[in-house]
């Protein structure tokens, strides 16, 4: 398999959210070729959850890993940062999702790339737009920038700051 760019979304809403993101990015950069890092955005938990606010960001990595293998690596990093098994949409120390991959589509019970809920989540689209605004979603034919611009104001993510790490 050839090396290609894959975009990952990271989020945290338990404990020291910034430290959790930094730990995850540090581990990611030790395992993969990290090529870009977005700013950090703060958002309410998605859906009906009333948990603590999330910090979210996106990173770009160059990798030869098949996407199912990358998913296994990401889940291992989540555990290393302290995530325990939880129910969907529960507060979490760290969450790492594969958002999209250059020229690849995967639809399986364990993995969907591009991420199934990518088009309607500002907390994912805002940081991703910093890294690849022109990425066209294969199912919707719209760019990340267009999808972000079409979200209602109630679905927002506020810029929070920069990660400020050296890789």
C-alpha cells in the first residue's frame, strides 16, 4: 500500500482536556508521520448529552497503514491516554476518529471512512477545514468548507487556541 494522508479527529471532555490532547498527539507523532495540526475548538457535547464541554482538533498523518490497522492503533492510543470502555456519546478522556483518507472509502461494521457523521458536526468540520478545506466528501460532493458553511448556527465550535507543541 502507498503512503497517503489520513485526517484524524481528536476530542476530550474529561480531566485536563488540553493535556489529554497533547498526550494523544505526542503518542500519534511517535507512531506516525504527523504532517499538520489544527487549532483547538471548544464545543458542547453532541446530541442530548449535558456533559462537560469538549476540546476538539484534527491532525493530518502520512501513513502506509491500512485503515483498519490505523483504527486499531488509534484505539490503543486512546487506552494509553486513559480511555476506558464506555457507552456511545459518554464523556471521555480522549476520542480519536478517522475522519477521511486521501482517495479511500471504507464502509464496514467497524469502520466508516469518511466518518459517517462528518457532514453535520461543526466540532469536526471546523478543525478539519484548517487542514483540508477542499476535501470533497464522496457521498455528498461537497467540500469540508462547504459542509461547515451549511451547518445551522446552533451547531457551532468556538476557536479555543493552539496546541503549541513541537514535533
